């Protein structure tokens, strides 16, 4: 039995030695770029450049200004006194309805929110293609209205 174990161990070492030797031998010389990492890297770089060129030829790039947007907002500017008219709707900077203009006076316009009325300075109003607006959110406007009423 002892001789059998030695024979098996010798056979296993012989097989292991042959496998390691083959692994160290490398790839056959007929394989392109084998054994030369510089050639492989250059070949990969050329392949990637060719792929990118083909890919880019069929795709037109657009600048952000040229891309179509579903909700592109017209540019807002300051509103003049002539733009402020009683009954005009008033929105916040995001387009949310704040209220309507109740009256216009020399020092401001009275905004009717449906629950309260408050005078807003004329310089606070802006306009865009959709009408009058304020440069703040409806939430901020409501916060300022609550603060103004609590100080009275």
C-alpha cells in the first residue's frame, strides 16, 4: 500500500509540474499581439477610436439651448405700471396661482389671494409670456403674508 501511495503522489506531482510548465510557456506565437502589451494597448485604442467614429457619425449632438423642452419658460422681466390691471391673474415664479390684482395704487397693487388681501410694492411684480408673476414661490409669499398679518 505504501508503494501505491508513493506512486500516486509521484503521478500527481508530474501532472502538476506539466500544467505549471505549460502555463508559463505563454500563448502561441501565431496569436496577434501576444506577449506585447504595447501592441495590445495600441490595438485596443485603435478599435475604440474606430468604434467611436462610427457611433458619432450617426448621432447629432445638440447644445442645451437647442434641445427641445416641453416646459421651456419664456424669459421674465419687470412689469410696468401699465401691465398691472385690476382682475389680472398673479402667479409665483413656478407658475402656481397666487391670486388676482384687486386694485392698483401709486405705491403698490393689492393682491387678493381668496383668503386675504395684501398690498405688494410695484417693483415686486414681473411679467412673462403668460402674464404677471412674483419672483418668489407661493409658499414664500404665503409665509410673508402671514408674517405681515401677525405684526399688525
